[in-house]
C-alpha cells in the first residue's frame, strides 16, 4: 500500500512512500522535478469522464518537459523505516527541508500511529 506516489497531488510529490512486503516503510526521495506547471486533476476524481482528459494532458506535458535537479539534502536517496512513527518522522523531516510531502501521507501515518 502506498502513502504517496510521485503522481500524488497532481505530480507535485517529491516522495514515493509505501509499506514494503519486506516489513518496512520505504521512502524514495526525488532527485529532480518537472519544470512545467500542470493543470489540476485530483479534485475531479472519481468522475473519470472529467478526470481522464486532464490526466492525459498532464502526461503529454510531462513527456515534453525538462526536469531540474533538486538541490536539497537526501535528493535521490531512499530510506527504510521500521515503524509508522519512524516513517512519519522522516517525512516531516523531509518536508522541513523543503521537499513536497503530500498531506495525505502525513495524515495516514498519523492514523496508523494512533491505531498502533
């Protein structure tokens, strides 16, 4: 199950985070970002007829854009965290450094921490 993907929040996420079948929380940090501003689509979901054309336009724009390197600590690195608390702490640290970490990932991990 993923907490966020590169595509989260209309491709703004600098983080891909999921619970790995190996029993740990995997966090992959982007090493670069697209330079193009994309039309928003997430607010259209789950209306597929409205969402799909916008998504296709996003894909077209991403195919033809340039990317810039991220000049922050940990750019392009990956982490393995043992607990939801550790994963949450790492995501908050990355957010504090300037990475875009989707709020939904933070909220879901906070919920897991409470359920613990």
